[in-house]
């Protein structure tokens, strides 16, 4: 039996920007469509109010994700991205707002309970604080972790590292131990050759003419001929010593020895 659903199989973005922009125009900074996504940029202080309007008036019932982005060159270096989905319309929108280390973003835990963990993840990875979150703690790193790993200026390595110890049943901090020295690799194909002289090649006569085809149509191309025959007759090693007949019999084989080692 065919089951019909009220939600369309493919949702269109046509008219979405105009309809939503009219209701949030007071706080709207920018509205556009990029890569098939409808994106709204709004004021940070009004993010909770805007998301509530999208949930109640435009049927975007689910908060799918809260993500963070770091732009160190901007005055407000962080960007918080909210991704909403409408189950009845089978459509998604993205809402963005800017923030910095000193400007907290209003929490949306009063609209969606799952926002609590999502805001904690953005706080842990980027350091963005959310005003009104009742339990804003680290969620992915250790409680004593310093810094925020998803920031662009976070160091790639340091002097200490943390890991979970099965013996101690806890997270331990240890000095960094690199398994090998830091090296610079050029990742060039050995068949194409490097742009620099490799160690040991400075005494070479140059690369062979691989572009010239090697043929054997004539004896000269094979290396055969009178010169080659003459060179083949030339002795390269000294001759063996001459033997003279002294008239004495050749020495015989030595006597066999016994099992005990005597004669």
C-alpha cells in the first residue's frame, strides 16, 4: 500500500528567504543562499528570539547542530552556526551570529534541551561562552585541559600530552615523546626526479639521454665491428706461469689418517 506523507520529497528554497526575512527584519544583518543552503546572519543579542520565531512561526522544529568557526583576523573572531530542520516541510536553514571571547551568546537551552550539550561542545573547542547555560563545562577534553583545540592559533604540539591510562584508570599528563625526528618531505615522485641534487649525485656526469631512443639498426649502434674484435683479443689479465719439466715425479697424495687422528 502506498503511504503518502505531507512533507515533500524534495524541498525548494524558493520564497524562504523573503518569508523569513520579513519576520526577523529587525535583527537581520544578511540573508543569502549559498551552495543550496539558506543562510541568515543576525545580531548576537537576538539569536534566541530569532530561533524562537523560526521554531514557532515557520515550523523549524528541530535543532540539528550548533557549530563554531574561528576567524582570527576578524574583530569578533568566532562565528556560531545554528542548523534547524523542519520535519513538516522537509527543509533546513542556517542561522549565524558573531561572537568574541568577551561577548557571550544567549543560550537557547530554553528552546531545545539538546542545546545544552551542543553549547558545551562549542565552549570546549572554541572558548565561546553562552549566557544562561546552566551547566557550561568542558565536554570533550579533560577538566584540567588548558586552551581550546579548534582555535586556529592553538599549538599543534607542546611539552605535555594527555592520555587515558588503563593502569591508573584516569587521564594522565606526560612529556611529549615524538616517535621520530621532524623531517621535511618533498613528496616528489622518484620517477620524475627531484629539483635539487641528491647526496652522491654531485659527481655524476649528468642524467642519461632517456629521451633519445636507442636502436640497433647498424653494427655501429650495437658496438660491434673491427674495433670491438681487436679489443676482444687484447688480454686483460696476466697469463698463467709457465711450467718446466724437472724430471722428478709429482708428489703423491698424503697418507690417510686414522679415526683416532694418528697415521
